[in-house]
């Protein structure tokens, strides 16, 4: 499973780089169901002028639409940055089977804010965390 998690996190990192190229905070996400990527997304808050247009929100919505499903218990969300409280709420309500994220977010991350996930959602953190964190650091360094 470790190699699979790294493979799909690399796909999420590709999405994060798309966000960076578009001047967005570089966060990317993919939803995997049955070894198949069913949704891809990256932050689009600037493009859409929408504070809720986070990669996770867009990816979860796209996956539910693609699968014609209200819940995602057999799916895994791979995201480059620890989800915020809003996104963890979406993970909770989607009944996601598994969450895998890269870099931790010590200020806005759901774990640090003590936001619950669905009790059946399994979590793995720190997958390719250094690479994900570097994208975020470089983004903010360039903004200063």
C-alpha cells in the first residue's frame, strides 16, 4: 500500500503544481476508487473568487458526481496538505473510506483544530510531506 499511496500522492502533487502555475495556493487532490482515479482537482479560490474552492471540496464533489454517489466509503482522498476544518467537514459527511495527506498544516489543519472525521475514515499522514511542504513554502516565499 505504501507504494500505491506514493503513486497517487504524486498525482495530487501534479494538481498542486497546476494550482501554483495559476497563482493559486499549491494544493492538489485526487480521489481513488478501486485503483482508479475518479476525480482530480486543485485549489481554485482565486480563479473562481470563492473561498470554498479548495482542492478537496472540488475533488469530493467531482467524485460523487462521477460515481453518482452521495457517500464515498470505498474511496481514498489523496491531498497534498492536511485538510482544513471546512474540508474535514466534507470528508466527514462524504463518509470517505480513507484520507491520505502529505504536509501537516499547524495553523489550519483539522487535526490541530480538533475537527472530527467520520469514525470509519482511516487516515495516513506524511506521504511525500517534504515535497508538498516545499511547494507551499515556495509559494509564500514568492508572495513576500
